[in-house]
């Protein structure tokens, strides 16, 4: 039986824009702001990517936590509009 979740992770190509929505518009409270450089093996294992680099912000919105990521490496693939 699931009693709850710790957080939801969202990858975004524009972290500042996502923060403007969740923090500034919805009122989410920043809890932590961190990043890791390429070559951080533990981060690569967690996200399942080789050579990853990213900045992430954890936000609290009521009783929910939202983790926003902006990957700097590897370079994201282009998507259809």
C-alpha cells in the first residue's frame, strides 16, 4: 500500500522559467538549490546518464515536494514543438 510520495522530479530546459512558475506564481518555498559537475559518478548512477551535469532546486508546496532539474550535460535532444 502506498501511503505517500517524497517528491516528484521534473526535468526542464529552463530552470529559471520553471522557478518563476512554481515559486513565484504558485508560492512554492525553495528548500535546497544544488548542482553537480560532469564526472560525478554518484549522480550519473542516480539519473542513469553518463557524464551528466545539472542544477536542481527542491521546492515545498504544501505537503508536496517538487524537484526541478536543468541538465547541462549531456546535451538534450531536440523535440518536436
